């Protein structure tokens, strides 16, 4: 019989109370058993604590080598230094009504510009984030910034803003973009 318990979300930070040695032990166990979910939570916790970027990237590489099929889609493939801020900001938004709209974030590459080499696109759609990202990259109702600069979808920070009413999604999209910009991120979209 299947368990109806959903896995913990990254925003819930299930390993927040773990010590660094405990995180290391849990990560080693996740690698040994090829458990992508457990390893992702370890990496996420190091990330949220501001661990050295090279250490986070090395852990991500190890996890991808050992457990790629079971890594959850909310773990970014690219190191994003402002990811903890994105979680903090997005976590302040809640939707009261359910519906068919989804909020999504796309990591943008600004290596060719001055300032932060990464930015974020804030969008909403009736399509799941990964499908909408593919549409952008294929030029279907594409935002130019995502078409040209989109690297990957960042699902973790807005995982709680899925299947919400369209009117609320439109409001939250705009307000989330403004709040992320106020938090110091380079933001596109959010109209």
C-alpha cells in the first residue's frame, strides 16, 4: 500500500535543525543509496545556510553522478547565490483560492552584462512551469528575456503557488516581481 504522505518541500527545510556533521553523514548516506531526494535536501540546506558556493556545486555534481533519476525538479542545476532570498521573498505570498494558474521563476543568464550575472523572470501560466519554459525556448508566446537568456526553471521558491486562481496569480506575479527586485535581484517579467 502506498503512503499518502507527500515528501517535504524545500521551503519547509526539513534538515534545518541538523548540525553540519549530521548533514555530511546524511549526504554520504544519500550518495551511497542513490537517494536523490535526501541528497537534494542536504544540498538545499547547505545552500540556505550560505555554505561556500564551490562546496555546494561539488555536492550537486556528486549527486547528479550518483542519483540523477531521483533528484527532485526543485533542486536547481546551476548555483544561484541569491536562492535563499528568493525563498524568503516568495514565502511571504499565499493564495486563498485554488484554480488552474501557476507561478514560475526562470533563471536568466546576464554574464554579458555588468552587475549580477544572474537574474530571474517571474511569470504565470495555465501550463506547468517546465512546459511553459519549453514554450518560451521554442518561441511560443515567448518573453524575449527567457528566449535569449533562460537557463532553467526555479520551481522550489514558488512550489506553494501552483494551481491558484488566475486573478490571484496575476496579482501575485506582479507583486512577487516587485518584491524580488526590492530584495536586490535583477528581475524581468512580472506584468
